[in-house]
C-alpha cells in the first residue's frame, strides 16, 4: 500500500511539472508577443542565438546600413576597425509599440519642478535647465503633466551615477553616458552622437531610442559607429571615452529629436535619457556682428572664434583675478565666446564665472568625474578634410612666474593684472612634442579632440601629422606658468614680449570694473 501510494504521488508530481512547463512557455510567448512587435522579436531572437552574427531571417532593407563599424584610435597609431556584418540582418522596426502611462507621482513631480528657488530667483525647472544641460528637463516636465510612452524613463527611473552620468548595460558592458548632440553631418546622413565612457575595450553596439514626442513610441535605430576618443592605448583598467553614432532613419531624417536613450534591446524600457543638443544650422552668435555671411562655407572671415577648455578644479586655489584678466584678454582679441566645464571651484572663482555667464561671454557646463575617479576636490588632481589641415599647432612660450616685466608701461599696471605684467620669457626654443603645444581646429573637419590635438575627424581617424605647424613668428600660445630659475640670470637667456600691452587700456578698465563689482579688490 505504501509502495503504491508513493508511485501514484510520484506520477502526479511528474504530471504537474509537465503541465507547469507548458503553461510557463505559453505565458512567456504570450507576454513577449504583446510587448515586442513580431519583427523586433525576430531580430532579438536572431541576435540572442548567434551573439556575434545575425541569422538570415528576412532580407535587409536598402535604407538600413549594411555594417556597424567600430572605429578606434590609439594616439597617433592607426587601429583596425571592427565590423559587425549586418547584410543578413532583418529589417529593423522604426518604432516600438508602447502603452501610455500616468504615474501617481507625476503631479507631485510637476509641483516640485515648478517650485520657486528664491536663492537663485529661478524655478527648480529653470535651475536644472541651467545647471544640468544634458538632462531634457522640459521634455520630462511635459511627461509628468501629460503622461508618456511606457518605454520612456521617468526622472526617477534614470540610472544616475555621480550627478551627471547615466548608466546602461549593453550585453556584459557597463556604459556611462554624459551627453548627446545632433549632427546634421553635411554630405552624409544626419545622426545623433552620444558621448560616454566604459571599461570595455570593444563596447558592443546597442540601440538608440530617438524621442520626438513624449506620447509616441521612439524611433529605433542601431548604433553604427563606435569611435575611440583617446590618444592612449585601450586598457580595461580605466574608463575609456567613446563616441556612439545613431543615424536618423530616412523617414525622420528631416527632423531633430529632443532626447535619446541607449538600450540593450530594441524595444526594452530605457534607463537613460539625454537631451539632444545642437541644431541644423549655426547660431547667429557664431558669425561676426551676429550676421550670417552670404556664403558661410567660403566666408571664413565671417566666423567668430570660440575657446573651449577642460574642467576647472581650482578649489583651494583662488584663481579669480587671473581668470578675469584671461577672459578680458580673450574678449579684446576678438573671441566671441568661451566654453568651460566646471566641477568644484573656489568661492571667488565661482563669483567670477557667474558674472561672465550672466554677461553672456562664458558658457558653463557642470561636470563630475565618472567612477571610480574621486570627486573629492582636495584629491581630484591625483588620478587628459583632405587637402587641408585638420588644425593648426601653436607652440607654447613660457612666461615664467619669477620673470616680471621691466618695461615701464607694464610696471605701472595694477598687481592683479598678472599676464600683462609678466612679459619676459625664456629665450630657449622648446622642442615640438604633444605636451608643449595646443591646437586650433576647424569644427567642420574635427569631431573629437584631447587637450593638445585631434583624435577623431569627420572622415574617420586623424593624427598629429595632419595638423599644420604654425611658426611662432606668426602666432604662438603664451603659457603663464612655472619658474625659470638661475638659468634666466645668464646673459641673453631671456627676451621681452610686449604684444599683450596693446590691450592694456580696455583690459585694465574691464578687469578693474569686474573685480570692484565682485568686491575682490
């Protein structure tokens, strides 16, 4: 009896398991069909089965790219591009199905975004737009008022890292995204490019959700180019910068998306959302006198030069007076605008930056370093077209801190005018290598740069050899740093360069006015 009961009980368990497995498979297929369109499911299954190659399910569309290229550059040595063959890939869906959703927290979020911040005389939304330019705040504000597609992340479902970075996992690679910009790409296809970092030496090609409307499904496009943006050799021991390119499909090529998400699979809910900055045409501020030339391609004299600098981290050092002088010298030389990234800076320097930002001459973008790099300001420094040059190399000339001008007109200037009073430099000719020059670029030719030269051109990889050396007799870069020491006590070891003194009247007046207003003198 006991034996028979045990056998019957065992048979029931086996039967139950079989039934449960059948039900589970049925439910899984049903849910999958309701979430992902048939074409998308076929792409997903084909990709999952082959991992590195796509199965021949349906013929590819002539409108879709035939390959995904991984462009890389390790400094000045070329690196072979990795190509994923998509010629056998199924036709991709341009849109995914999604359900409209309206969370209970939406109304509260709208109230918080509309909340006034008396300290800044701004609403929370206005403050975020000003201080967090890579977040589509207006877009998210509309989401919380009207509801949105279920694939679109909310303000609180975005995976934030170190304030400014957003995390996404593609295959086994973790990527941290910082910003995205629209590239009209004259002569090619318009696209959106995403800037991010990863430890993966060959990051996989994910998918982009291009958002044109909060209540409509995104336009889906696959990343077609992954460009390496560093002069150092790829190494998984550190975060490496990459530029990911998402082309706009032909049906929306005439439009500009408001935001973009990077996802692992075509129609999965996103955990990233970056504002797409940029425009189809240059702003009028890019032209002299704010007027667009008749032929902006040929009328090079019509451009206004701009200066772009790395992140400021002068937290314990009060660099405010020298910053004011530097900015006013740039203004006097005809620079139209200065673009700087800022982390944590000295309170006096913060005053100066805010002043010039309000003035319109300076554009600031908040920045934090991605993990594992430390964001403690005290320790931050412990962890950088054919037939025409891609840029122009300007050699450095060092104006040492211990060499004060002997010229009478310089000695009469106020002590806070550092550069105008340091007009003596070493007579030594410095050898030309990457650490001792900076470059000017044609932004129609160059797409990615590091501190000294170009890494990525619009035509692909570019190298130092493609930049043109500028003779110091034509132009050079003054570097006001370091000391010369005893070697400059020798006869004919130094020389005086009074070029900047031609700007002494407007610069002295402007610097004195700003420092007085900010009560720094």
